[in-house]
C-alpha cells in the first residue's frame, strides 16, 4: 500500500539529541577528543573587561575556525552558514538546535583585537602540539624544514616599483600597510626598496617561482619526521633569506617552549648555506642532513677548490704540485683576521710558484696566482659533506618528503592555495590555524578508535 506523508503537521514536543546524529566515524569526533580548550579562557581573561554585556565565548570562535580550516571552508561568512545547517558542526561547536550562530563580523573583531594581542592562535597551536607530544607522536630525534609559497591576496595590477611607493598620507592607509611601515620603522638595518611592491599588501614578496610572477608569502614548516607532526610554523615574505632566518627562530622556539631539540635537521639545498650550517653544527650541535650549497666546482676543465688539499695544522692549502696557498705571505705589525665581508678567508699562492708551474694552464690560466676563498664555517660544511655519504642521509632524503606532503595537503585538501587575510600577521594567523588543523586531523585519524557499526550488520 502506498504511504502518505504527515501533511506538514508539526509536533508539539520533540525529543532530539545531536550526539545521536553524528556518525561514530566522523572526523570531528576524533578531533573533539584531542582538542582541549580548557585553558583558553584563562589565557584570554586579561583581555576582556570585567563589566558590561557578556561576549561570545572565545572557545566557540576557535572551534568554528577549526571546523573551517579542517574542511577547507575559506569564507567565514560561509562558515557561519555551514555551522548553522550542519548538525555535526553544531555538535562540535557545542551549539544546540536553538542556539544562535555568531555573525561573521565577530571573527574579524576578535582577530584584529584580543586574539592578536594575546597571540591566541599560537597558544591554541601549542596546546594541540603538547597533546601530540603526550600521545607519543613527536619523537624529537629528527626534524625536517621546508617552505612553500602561498599567493597573497594582492592583485598584480595594483603593484608599483618599490622606489615609487608613496606612503606620505599615513592616516588614510589600510591596516596591512600600517603594519608594513611599522616594521620598517623598527628595522635596525636599512633595506633597499623592493623591485615591485603591492599597494594593498606591501609585506608580500614579488616572486616568479614556478611561472608568472605573483605576490606571495612563505609558509615555513618545521615537522617531526616520526609521524609528520608540525612542531612549528612561521610566516615570512617569499624570500630565501627570511626563510633561512625562520629556521633559527622555529628551532629555538621549540627548544625553549617544549625542550625539544633534534639530533638531525633535514632540508634542501636552500638550507645548505655556510652560515646556517655553521649555526647548526657549532652552536646547536645538530647534524645537518642538508646538501651543501657549493659554487666552487668548475665545469671548464680547470682545477676546482676540491682538488686542493687542506692542511689544518699549517692553516694552508696544498695544490696538486705541492705548492702552498696561504692567507698571508709576510708578517704584519698589527694582527689581521683576513675575514672578508662574505665571511671568507682568501688563500693565495705564490706568484713565483705559479710562474713556473706546469699545471698553470689548468689552474689559473687568466690570473698570475691562484686564489681560494674558504668560508669561516668550512668545517661545518665538511661535516655536512661527510654526513651525505652515509646511509642515514639516504633515509633522510626520503623523510623530507613528509613535509612536502603536508604542503600538498595544505593547498589541495585545506584549500589554502591563496591567502584570504592580508599582511604578515594575517598570513601568520592562517598558517597557524592550518597547521593546527593538520595536527588535529593526524591525531584523529591515527589515534581515535572507531567503533564498528553494528546497526547495519546482519543478525
């Protein structure tokens, strides 16, 4: 017999439990188990007034943001609509059917105010990371470092040459511009103007990596290779020097706050400069599993620096003809370090030795003597070269792919291939939330036990 609907008659009373309508294997169930925001109110208490109308619970705002970044909901306006309609999202955010969803403008108000003043998003990230450590997902033996470009919310057509940027009228400029100018005022080193600068987001770097040029920021990830957990994240302009400096910042911050220092650090050639290798080996005592950035090898069939033997005790090089290359050939009245601005020491051969040398055409055909620039961090570079010959280094090359996989997940699954917020602080907020979401998803999928569904099983 054909059934018939109720005709739209409403019941007077309903018995409804949100928990019954969220599947046991839903991702948010696992995330809810590992997301603890119990200390968030205490952390934010100094930034709220003790009088006036009660504000929206900050834990609700953070939970909504976690939902948005876990499921790639980039718009906060759309996020409010999804939480309003989706029962699982309501359950995760601790909202009943009758509870109102906050307006999207609430997020902007809190982000630009108390959230940034109190560094709330980093506090939440570190709380999640602390849970990862307690759950045994962070080994602390090996870290991997890498950076990925993310497009800024800046139009290419709104750019001008750096020397032509006019910020004279500072009262009518936007917040990202004010932050950029404040950073310039606080900088100790006077920097030359960039080649191209955006008028809407001047902190973004003009980059041509991988195709047509665009404005971008770098998402710098420091991960633990045991389970691919992000242990720190930092936003920088898309510039190699800033990415390298972020490495030091992140490693020292993790060591200071979590007492974690890796035995080895894995990276690509960008992190193989002499200065960063010297910092890793001499200051931090970390094994650099990084290819050495070396431009001394020659391809014109003449002798490279590696063809000369280094004598540590004599502080000199020996050429294939057993002639010496020294930093100085005569004593000076005042002691000199001979260190150049590039942190190198120039070792020179004797003109008398080179004039009669049968290998001069292969050694220095265009100059009267041979010069070798030796870095002050050359011993650290040699350490990295020795490590590159081991089997552990081969495994490190494979482990480095874990951070690349996180970047692919960041852009394809979390939809963070273009920033929505402007300014360096906006980029940092987005990267922190994305890394928090990735760590929560990893814990939920690895550690949350899914109970088997028995309702659909045949009896």
